[in-house]
C-alpha cells in the first residue's frame, strides 16, 4: 500500500484542524455553548497546529527540515493531549471536589497576570471547566481533542519514519 506524500499528510492535518475549529465556533456562536478557558486553550493549540501544517504543506520541505516540521507538530499535539487530558480529569471529578472559583475572564486575566504565568493559570482550570455541557458524537470535547491530536501524531510519525528516496545528485 502506497502512503500519501508528506504534502498531502500536512494538508490533511490542516483540514482536520480547520474542521475541528469550525465545529467549535459553530457550537459557540450558533448553539450558544460558552467555552471555558481550557476549551479556548485547546482551540489555540489546534489552530496553531492547523496553521503550521498548512504552511508546511505549501513549503513542501524535503529530508531533514521535513523531520523538524513533523517533530514540531508532534510536540504541539502532545501539548494538546496534555491540556485535554487535564480538562477531562476536571470533568471527571465529583462536584464537591471541583474547584470553587470560576476565575476571571481570559481578557482580564491576560492583562493582570504576567505572560509567563498566564498559560499556567489558564491550564489550572476552573469550575466551568469541570462541567459537561455538551457532547460531540457522544464523547466530551476533551476526548475529541485527544483523539484528534493522537491522529495528528500518527500522521506525523508516518512523515518522520518514511524512507526518503536518495536524491540523484548524491548518487555516484
């Protein structure tokens, strides 16, 4: 079985990320489901993955640079899995163990907290992050993000471990 080329894999990743974000914005603006800070953090991660995958597909690098691009996407996807797993953990806590504070809105938090502590503060979650208010195909949004990021990692592993043909200029 012939696997798709690296450019196609990067385009598929960009399309998956775009579709994921499109559904998240549809849920927010048309179904009026308010995102929590961890949902927003996951959107940012998926958005960055999608943008980079699209740029990588257009650039269509070869050999070593292509491997670097794959590693970057794997690292971002792993961070997305970590964020979504923390979110799912908050959702699985009994109501009496969930954090009490809903925290301040992200805009206010970003202005008041130094940038290096902002991400850490957002990823700690709040009471809103512990509520299961909607499902996607019968699963919670964090599980959907974990599935998406795992798929992206698998696609990037194809890019990393595929045997590259030796360019003719290197042959004697």
